[in-house]
């Protein structure tokens, strides 16, 4: 979407670059590039979220949370009279349980890439604290800029039709709810947009190298 490349071309070029630096640098090279890519990804996403939340159309965090389209999604406990909410509420615990025991790299024994990182650590203490930091950064820190931009998109693009109207030349197969995030990025100034695009590429390449 961003560069006019097909999904295959995007995957091919990103994978090629990643394979080259992973082969030349080994595990140490992958760890160093992952660390740098994580910093780039966090800086880009936090900066983008700050800019978008403070746009006149959004009016800051306080105004964002007061908008009806957003406010009804904020309660900690959902409305149990709403079946559209109740059904996912029953499914999510089952899905999380399945995900926690099956998802590659997140098995109870710490399989896959997590075990690789732990075994490569200097000692047991480093392995323990690094794993704790990973879980905090991955599950508690990293998603929040995306969530805030997603909530802001409910104001700018409240419906699929509003996305379709905003991008009339975009292939219909891309007009889905997950288009909201890249659609919100179009409001960023050129320099910041470049940093965010770089952060997305960095996150993608980090995932491939892992």
C-alpha cells in the first residue's frame, strides 16, 4: 500500500535484507538490530500517537475519552445486556488460554525464540530479568500507542464507508477495519510519517529475524 509493491514483493525484499544481516551478524547481530528496531518502533508509534491525539479534530486525551463513539468502549466491565459484547467476553478467555499454550514461542516452557534468548543470556539473572522486561514491554507498553490511534480513528473514520470515501482509488480488498491505523497516519507531517514508516518496517524485519 505504501510503496505500490505487491504483498509478495514486500515480503521478498524485507526477507532478503533480514536474511543477509542475520547471516552476517549471527545471533549477536540479530539481538543488536532487534534492540535498535524496538527503539525505533516505540519512538515512531508514541510520537505518532501524541501528534494524532493533539490534532484539533481529536482535541487531546480528555476530549477523546468523552466522545460517545469512544466512551462506550472504555468501561472496564461491559454491558452484559448487550449480546454483541457478551459473546466475545465468553470467547476471549478461551482464546487467551489456547493462545498461551499453543502460540509459537510462548509455550509454558518458554520454547522457540524466548528459549533461544534466555539461553544466550550471560547468566540466569540476566535471562530472568530480560524475559520479565520483554513481557512488560511487549504486552503492557507497546500496544498503547496503537490503541490510542485506533480510538482516535473512531472519530475521524467512524464507519467503513468513511474510509471508502477518504480513499476512493484504493483497492476494495483493503477497505477493512484494520485500514483505520494506516489511514490515521496520513495526517502526519512528512518527517514524522517517514519515522513511523521506518518503525513499521523495523518491526516487520525484527519479526522476520526472530
